[in-house]
C-alpha cells in the first residue's frame, strides 16, 4: 500500500474521431471503428490521410497493417518504441503490465490515444436503472463532458489482439470517484487491503485495484445512500464483499461503464472457488478477517473503538473484543434494516398505490430469503416481517372509517401475526389499530404485553435522525449470542412509523405529525446526500412514549382511573429523563400535552406545546396544537372542517392547500400579537368578533 506514481500520456499530434466531420487536416488522423469480430470493450483504429478525410492505403510505418477488408489499421505496439525512448531513463529493462510500462516499482507509464467523442458502447450504462439514485442525473451528465482514452492493449482471447485498442473511460470513472463520500472511500481502501492481505497469496496480483473500484461502484449504485454513514463502515464493507461474492459465483465481473467481463484474462476457472471460499469466510466472520490486516495495525484499530492506546494485547482482550465487535456488527445490521425500512416508508408515503409498492417489497424479500447470502437472508427475514405489518395495516385501513368498522380480513390478521415477531414498533402499530377500531380490552392487553417486553436492555434506535440511545444495562453475552432476528425483535426499539394512508389506524392527535411542516418550514429541512427528512410527512414516534400514550387513552376509554394516572406518570417521567437530542422528543412532548388537554388542563398543555417548540421551532406539529387551543374557529374555518371530517381528509386538505396554510399561520401570529396589545377587558369582546 505504499505510494507510487501513475502517469498517463497522450499526444496532441494524433486525432481520433468517430465521424469524418471531426477529421483535422495535418494531424495523424485515425477513425475509431467497431468491426464485426471486435470483442467487447475494444475497437480498431483505421488510418486516414493527413490531407483529405479519406482512408489511407499505403503501409509506411512498422505499426500499420492491412486487414482482410483492405483497411489500414494502426497496431497497438505503436508506442513501444516511443515508450522505450522516453521512459527507460538510461535503463535497458522496461517492464510491461498490460498497457502500462515501467522501469521501477514506484512508477507506471501508460501511453494512450484520446477520443473526444464518446462511442455508443460507453453510453449504455447511462440508461440502466440506478436503484439507489446514484449516480444522480447531474453526475451522469457531468461524466459525458469528457472523452475516453484508448489503451494499446488487445483482448486476451482475441486472434487479432495486436490490432485492437481497449476503451478506457477513466475520466468518467474519475468523476464518479470524486463524488464519493469519505465512508465510501474508506470501504474502497478496505477492499484493497483485503485484496493485498487475503487474496494476493492465492491469485497474486490478478485481482487488481480496478476490480475493487468496480465492485465499490456497483455496490453504491444498489445501496440506499442513507447507509453510507460513519457508523456503517463495516456494513458498507460487507455489502461490497457480497457484490464480489455474486460476481465470483457467476464468474463474471462486469465493467461499470462498458460491457465486458473483467475476470477474463485475470482469473482462471479453477481459482474462482478458492477466492469465493475466502470471501464467504470474510462475510461469515468479518471481525476475524479484519483483524488479519497488519498494515499499521488497521484491523485491530478498526475493531478497538474503546481502546485509548495502541498496540494492545490481543490475547489478553480477546473476549472483550469479541463482545464489543459482535455488538458493533449487530448494530450495523440494525441500522441497515431501519434505513431500508425507512426508505420504503418514504416511497410508500409518496406513492399513488402504497399497497402495490409494499407488496412488491414483500415478494422481493420472499425471494431473497430463498436465494440470498446468509447476511441477505437475515436482513430479508426481518424486512419481510416489517413489510407484512405495513400490508396488514393498509388492508385494515380499507375497512376502517370514522363511522363504520368492517371486520378485519383474515388475510390482514394473518399478516399481523407474521409481523408481530418483527419487533416492538410493529406490536405498537397493532395495538394502535385495536384502539382506533374501538377494541379497547384487546388493546389494553396487547399494551400490557408490550410493556413487559420493554426491559432495561432495550436499545432505542432512530434512523430518521441517525441517533442511538443505549439501553440502561449493557448487552450480556447471552443476548449477543442470540440469532439476529430474535435480537432485533426483543432488544431493538426503532421508531413507530405511519404513512398518511394509515391515518384511520392512528390516534387523531398524532395525525397532525403528518402535517408538521408549513410550506416555509419545508425549506428548512435537511437536504444533505441521503437525508431529505421525508419522514416528516409521516407519523414517527418513539416506542416508549407511544406505549404510555396508548395506555393513557385506552384506559381512559375503559374508565380505569388508576391505570390512566399510572400511564400519565410514566409519560411525564419519560419526558423528564429522555435525551432531548434523541429520536422524536418533540413528538413525545406533544403526546404529553394532549394528555393534559384530556384532563382539562389547557394551561399546562399549552406550556408543554411551547416547550416542544423550543426543542424544535420549525417542522413541529405543536404549532397546530397551540392553534387548536387558542383559535379553534379559525382553524376549522380555514380548513372547512366539520364534525364528519376524517383525519385523512384533513391531512389531504392541508397538503393540497399550502397557500391557505401559510395564510392561516400568518393570521394566527398576527392575532396572537394583537391579543397581547389588548387590555384584559377587551379580549373577551375581541374573541367574539373573530
């Protein structure tokens, strides 16, 4: 991994073109042509006259040859003589590796031709699907502003390799690499380290850095951008290795831009199994594999986050390391699942057919459970359960309105049963459904069960804001040795999410969270790569405060005063002790404010909502709640709301009328200011005039 110098040189005297209109008089003109027997990623260069844009016929230099069709082709050995003169620097020995020449281990020289026009073979990649939204349309456009290089090397299995030149879209690849973030670049470095540490003893240098770059680019193209964050370095590395595993299994490593198998001429067939075995071993136990990286003790350092000094004694701390690294890997899995689930919910929120979209995800994960790698199967099983919960919710929504509750279809009940093992969030969505459908006794029993599962070991994780709060007690060895799906189900509490179409199964007060943003607020949302705050158009609430809130409103309907007071006290305690900067703290405050409202204490309710606004001044549903308390007539008049208006209709009205919402909030702000100016004896009269 020491530094070296790579130099690519092309001459200004030559001119390579696709169309004769780009022929330049007086230049060494060559037309790029694809012949019928030209292999993938290669072309031929036909010589043209320097005075006229017509093919040349006379062979006047050693590196030209007439083919069977009497085309005068430029052979790819044309740079050999020039290379020896310019780069030997007094040495007689010149080492060649493919298109590169070198006289030392520290320097590589590549002579090439530049074609400023881009052939169609280098454009097909622009039109294939890019599932994760990378490269962006803007980045794709930028890559087309550069030409391509032609390297003097033929296809290793071609009979006419001396007459072939290889496409090198390195300027496009350079643009792509410049767009990567630091975590993606770290994954690239890790791949190169593993290549040198674990692959080189098996295949020497035949697996190259270019293979590593190609694997990384395909992995980024197919992985949600929210994954590529600091806490997901190991996960990104595993995803890249899984891409390599797929390529090895089919003995085909596609070039990222040009159609070609990068394994041809590099790996013989009998070596695929050897490399695949190593890759599967790394995926199965990445910790042990990373520890074998000796370069500057990088393996140990990566897996020793809690150590303050290096080096350390591995023998003395093996057990400690195993516990820490096992926990690290588990939480990479957790964030992978939650990020994937959040991405699906964002798409469902904006989809015209949410049920169809989620149904497609269910089918995809069913297939992945059967055909995926062990790691993919783990993720797929958890995601399958979570998707079943959303499908059950969407089916139940169809038979649930504010006035009529039809029977829940058996298919929905079956899906709910499949989803309850996904985790606490899915169980809470089920309890919310029971409450909204008036099944209070069942809801109360379900909530009691959930509370018994919410132990001090539970970790609260929020992918919306990329935050994690540890459980009160550290994870024990027994917990760490549990299967990943069981660990995720029992010890991870991600936030509970509802999309707008699920609003019939959400307590009315929480539905305002789906309209937390005024048009002006939306301009203040985060817009960094991979994070656009789409979750703000949904209900997102942490499990623990939602549990206590559901208990409060459920037992209130059951007229169980003691349980109501208990739930209220627990919600108060949560708000007093929770981390303000973790998860959806402002939403927890809004839930507590509503409990005060239900107790008839509007003064404290208003203070809690104001506290919520101090935590998050914009994009906060507390603005709606304060308006409800202070100006209910203003709110209903602007929105045309009646007693028969459902929350879903209200949400749709708010989302469809941004101008009205802006005007309403502007009037409300002016109204508040005016109230403060009026004397106490004038306020009562003024309110009557509104």
